[in-house]
């Protein structure tokens, strides 16, 4: 859906949102509902909606909207809601800089370079894919090597097949979905090869995209060389040892004309670094409080720019939290400072938000480092005493663990840090 209303830039906004995907649009609506009168969403693409526009498969909205939608349907729904709420959406535009007085420098096709004043900003730029260069696969540089998302765009938006026999490196969700999508289009998928001993996509995608189509998944295996002069004609794959080093004596070759790389996403944080925000080295996203405020007053962040989500429903929920607090900040309402820091401990890679309060409800998102069955999630104080625990049936790195923290859970807690661990029962 394209917003074809004339765009008039105002010099003053209550809240400006960087990014027009589900995070940005959700944050903008929440800011309006929280009292912000003038809200602007800035997106660099020709249409708002983000990556959802090329995700034509269903499965979106089950948690957040209570119905199952395709990606474009979900994007259209939230864009229509944002426009109906009076949010201004400016596409083909970039936020270049934010100074200490919340003055924004914006570049757009329609308005050139403009300086806007805002009371609060929400960063919702999303994420980008890791490329072949990021993982340094040896070999030549022939045609036929794509990220899984680029291939998805080619097939779903441009109607172009990337090749006829495909090898997929990495078991991220986009790669799994493309294995099914290409198979339905008559492309032969030779297999999915994953460096780690466990898959990195959702369990439902392993079943629905690989098992249902008899596409083999090779764990603890990776591509060690790419062959081909003008076009890729084969790859060499090899198992890896417990240190993730390839065992070349057991390598074999697979003929193919296409290699899809699906090895994870990186939060799009160039603007965050320009703003000198504190970043989490594990997530590569900003460190945020329980209100999704970053280390800079009045700058909030949400969605994949903070940490990589596995469901868009979680993105929308997080966006509503960030946008609501941004709207209240713009109205002059300041939230109490957090008094507890969440410290990832045994088998926990990170926690978002990074800090919480003891007297408010919070939803904490986290990822484990390794899969476990029959595990327990524990919160411990500095002396090791258990403050709270919850049993989990199983955990895997590909699926986020959520913890609902009610005020009563931390009642009486006196420390300044909670250690979060997920361990076997």
C-alpha cells in the first residue's frame, strides 16, 4: 500500500520514527495514542512496510492480531492503521543525524535536505543480512551467490528465479522459507548446510519447509569453497569438528548453479553509532531500559535494531512499548529510573530490556546459547540466592524465551543486579 497523500514537512514534530517497517509503524501509532499530536515516520524505501512486503507466506499476526496473515497483509493492516491515526509517513527519505538538541537532519527525494525539531525519536531501522564476505568463504567470485533475503525479493517481488539447482548455507528462517519457496517453483534444493550442531530457524519452519518437502538438513557442516568462473558450478562442503573447524579429509562436492547464504541478521545501527549510543556487544543493538529508552535521553529503540526477533508479533509488542513511552516523553512525562540490571549468566546470551524496575510489570526477551530439554529459568541475586524460577519444557537458540516479570516477583529484592540463567533441571 502506498500513501499517496501530499507530504508537507513541518519544522516541529513531537515524535519522529526512523524506519517504516512493523516496528516503526507500531511505535508511531503507540506514540499517537500516548498523546503525541504530530508524529512522522521516515523510511528509505518507496513503500512503507519493511521486509514484510516480500514475505508472502502466512504465519504473521497470530499473537498480536489474533489471526493469521501473510507479510504484505500484516504490513498493509498496520500501515492503514497508522495513517488512520494521523501518522505522517515519508518514504524515499533518510535520517542522517540527530544533534544534542534533538534537531534532525533529513534527506528526501521530495524535500532535499531538511532540518526538523523533535521532542523524542524512535530508532526502528531493522536489520540487514550477513553476506558471504562477512563469513569469508574461500573461492572465486562467480555469479549465482545471493543472500536468502535477496533471493526472496527476486522471486516474490520481481518474479525471477535465482537458479535451477540451489545449495543453502545456514539454517536461518529466511533460508528455510526459501528452500520451500524455490521447491514449489520447481527449483531443486540440494540441501541446507548448517555450521552449528543445531538449527538456527524456528522448529515449525524446520518441519514445514524442510521435512515436508524431503529437503535434507546437514548439521555441523559448512561450505568450504566455491567453484566457478563466470557462474558458480559447484561447492565443496565439509563436516566440522567440535571447535567448528572443517574436516577437509571428509569434504565432498555438490554441483549447483546457485548458493543462498542464510547466516543471520545484523541490527542496522549506523545511526546509533553516529549518536554514540551504548551498544550491547552480543546483540549489536542499543542498550535499552524497561521503557526502551537508549543511553541518550529522548531516543528510544525497538524491533530488530535492538535485537533479532523470531516473530513479527514480538516486534509489534516491543514497538508499542517504545512508542508509548516516546509519546509520553514528548508530552513531558518522565518515567522513574530503573533500579535493577539484568545480567546474562549460565546459558543466556542476552536479555532485553537490559534494566527493569521492581514495581512495574515487564516482558523480558532472551536467547539461550545452547539447546536444552527440561530446563529451568532462574533469577539469582549477587549472593546466588534464587529470587524467581520457572520451568521450561525445552529451549533452543533459534527461539526467544520470554519472561513475564510481575511487580510481586521482585518484591523485597534489594540488590542492583539479577543474574539470569537457563540450566538443566
